[in-house]
């Protein structure tokens, strides 16, 4: 245990814990009014649930950092299979929330398998490409994980969950691109993929968007100038602008947001950054973004120092996973892209996403530990 604690990445651990603590405080501040006035539950309802998710996630993380990566290697195929089955069965056994059948009702909490699939796929693809490193000069071996992952992406799209599908697709492409697959195969696959995307775009626009659900079409076409549509599709984004404007540099004070009073329907999820800026100010908002940059830097540093391709790919995949969530959430919040209901890492309420984020960080920490242990062995040999 001493060796494990010794080789943990302390800066990453400390900043992550501080962000989770800030997120928990802001979930309470952003959710208490909505909980009481809209859902007729205790003002502490979402705070308590999020605290339970954090404690449960940290307990899982503690176990995970003690397990060697080679053990995950053995069970990555099984995890991927279970994840695919869970996605495939959602239309039959899933429950619909916010017009998407993306959850299983486990009574105690709702489980979102697509969130877990992001982390499972990062681990599975990294393990696969390391195992098959000598066979990656052929299309079959090189593209097998991409094809399997695209099946999972299709299940996500059909829920429908466009935001998660996009993020999942970016993760797949990123890991494929840094994998040991021959560069020529990567280039050919890239050109084919761009051709398919172009054809898909032509079909989509040619059919007037009939392949998308009405809600997806609305989000893709009506995100600009949200305040012109204040009484319809622009309501949430426009009110987030108002919240950010109210906050100024130093904020209205913790708990003093006005936009959480039902102007923003669920201010503790997708729009929590707006509440953070309104209450704590732009200074804290910028500080949060700098903390994100630091987190990503530490993860990539651990990956760069990894002694295995698997470790490097996992770290890169986790960095992409966190970055794309931040980018999609904040760009949507500022009206630069359509708002797709993507949570903000460390801040937004959500059990499945919070636990998955902790699991992803635990994998990175395990790689940091193995980097340190390997370095010690090399020094001992000398």
C-alpha cells in the first residue's frame, strides 16, 4: 500500500478532489430550489444523492488502483460484451427520461450504460491494440474494435442521445488514431470515414432531417441567437447568458443565484457552469477552466511517461473523454454549438457520469503507479 500511495500522481489527485468538492457544493446550491419547488422533495435531495455517488465512486477507485492493469486486460472483452448487451436491451427494459430511453431503473438509482461504455471502450480498445500489435498491418485486425464500437454508437444514437453518440465517436477515432495501427491504414480509413460522413450529411440534408428526431433537428438548427427564441427553444441558453451576466467578476455570492429559481429547469446538470459564474463570479469560472487544463496536462504527462502502449492509449483516451465533455458543454452553454445535454466534468449532478469519471481517473492513477514501480525496478537493476 505504501508503494501505491508513493506513486500516485498527487497533484492530479488533489486538484480532482477539490473539483469534486466544489461540484458537490454547487450541486446543492443550484438544485435546492428546483428540488423543493418543482419536484416536491427535500432541498438536500440532489446534494445527498451526489454525495453518495461520490463516496461510492471513491470506494471503487480505491479498489481499482490496487489492481494491476494486466487483470483489467483479462476482463476487458467481457466488460465490452456486457456493455453492448446493456445498450441493446435498453429499448425493451429501459426507462424514458427527457425523451430518451437511456436508463435502467434500478429503484435505488438510474443506471446509464452509455456513460459506462465510454470508459469501457477506452480500456478495451487500448488492451486490444496492445495484444494485437503485431497483426495491425491488416484491415481486419485493425478495424475490428472500431466496427464493434460503432455498433455501440448506433445503439446510443437510437435512444436517441446525439450528444453521447458524438462524444463516443470522438473517443473511438482518437484511440484509433494514436494506436499502433500502420499509418497508411489510418490514412485510408480516415479518407473512407470522411467520405461516409459527407454522404451521410448529403442524405441528412437531402431528406430534410427526417432521419433525426424532432428534438434533435430543433437543437441542430435553432441554437443561434437563443434570446430571439426566449419563449421557445432558446429559453435555457438565453437564461444562462443572463446568469453569467449577473455574476460579473466576483459573483452574487454562494446561494444567491436568481436564475436557479425555475428560469433554468435543471440548473444543477447541463447549465451548472452558468450558476457557478452567477454566484462565484467570472474569476472562479476562469479558475475552473484553468483547473481543467491542469487536469488534462497531468493525465497526458502520465500517458507520455507510460512504459506500455496500453497505458499511453488509456491516458490519451481519458484526456479526450474529459476534454470533449468540457468543450461540448461550454460551447453549447455559450451558444456556439447546439446544446446536447452533456454534463460538465466534476460539476454536474449525475450518478453514472460521476462514477465513470472517477473510474477513468482511477485507471490513470493505476498507470501512474505502474510507471513508478517499473522505474524503481529499472533503477534497482542498475
